[in-house]
């Protein structure tokens, strides 16, 4: 009887000790969980602060970019007024840096509108270089004789980067006719250049300043249809809408602006399209 009582007491003591140990272990685990939760909350607060800081910086950069774009558009628009009123004060043209690292994007079906348009030769203005390669007829003793085709032009003596800057310098100097010829020659000489879309775009800008709206429209359409991933495409869509508005095609203008806002909703050009007031 005493043995049984001793065994019962020992068993009860063991169970009580185990319960105390389990309670201590549970309390320790709970403390660790509380500390871990507090640490995670602190990290979340820190990350939230960093996100808010980045959002502020992003909004600031977007505003600065939109302001610069509006300033450039204002200056280019003043060129149009200068053409109509030669006595008006000349306005400077914003700089256009040469593309050294072009953005290459994969076109989605919604972005690739107009990819099946005609090749760039049908959209781009005809250059004097291209015209020079056509056969020339001369007259010998009253009979027309086809002259020999001219010799192919020599290899370019400067890089496409230098040639592009030279052409754009003519725009800044307001030598519009010379700049168009230079850009057209650039397109013929450097068909694989990263600045090819820029060349078409600035042909469109110059033609718009000269009120040659059909030529401007063709140049901007070339950028939109053939350079889907290029950084100039949003600007070209906006300018295409402006040209279409001046040509009296309000439906086409609205379509271009809708495409711009749908495909590049955060771009500066989209902001200008939202605030654009069509001509009455």
C-alpha cells in the first residue's frame, strides 16, 4: 500500500513538473512571437515610408518632365507663328539629345496598330539623294537618249551620331529647308541608325512649322507605324493628332489621342492630349 502511494506521489510530481515546463516553454514561444511581430511591424513602417518617399519623387519627376515637354511644345508652336509673322521675335528650339540607348519594347497586339502600313519609303518625304539616283534623259541630235545612272554615293565619312547632330543643329538655327534635306539624307545614308525615328519625327516638326500639314502627317505616321517601341512614338502620336486637327479631321485626331492615352497613359504627351483644345 505504501509502495503504491509512493508511486502515485512520484507520478503526480512528474506530471506537475512537466506542466510547469510546458507552460514556461509556451510563454517563451509567445514572447518570441511578440518580438517577431514587433520587428515585422517596424519593417513594414520603414518600407511604407520608403514607398511614400519614392512616390513623391516619382510625382515630382513626372511634373518636371511634363513642364519641360510643355515648354518645348510652346517653343515649337511659336515657330509656326513666326512663319506667319516674320517680324515676331524668334524662339529657341529645345535640344534633342542623340539616342545612345534606345528603348526596345515588344509590341503587344493593342500597341501594334498600323504595323501593316506601307514601307517607310511611301511615308517618308522624297529626298534629293533619292531623286538623284533616277535615270536622266538627255537629247542628242533631237533624239532622247537615257544617260548612264550616276555612280553610287561613297561611304559616309562621319558617324550617324554626328550626322544626326549636324541635321538637328540646322533646326535650332531655323534653317528649316536645309534641316529637312539633312534629315532625309540621314535616313537614306543610315537606314539602321537608332536615331532613324528621331529623324522622321523632326521632319514632321519642321513641316508642321512650315504649315506643310500633309508632309508633317506622313512623317509622324511613319514614326507611329514603324517604330512601335521607340521613345518618340508618344510624341509622334500627339503631334499626329495636332496635325489631324489642323487638317479638320476631328475623328482622326480623337482616335490618335485615344490611342496615345491608352498606350502611354503616364507619358507627358498623354497629359498634353488630355488638356488639348481642338480648333473650332
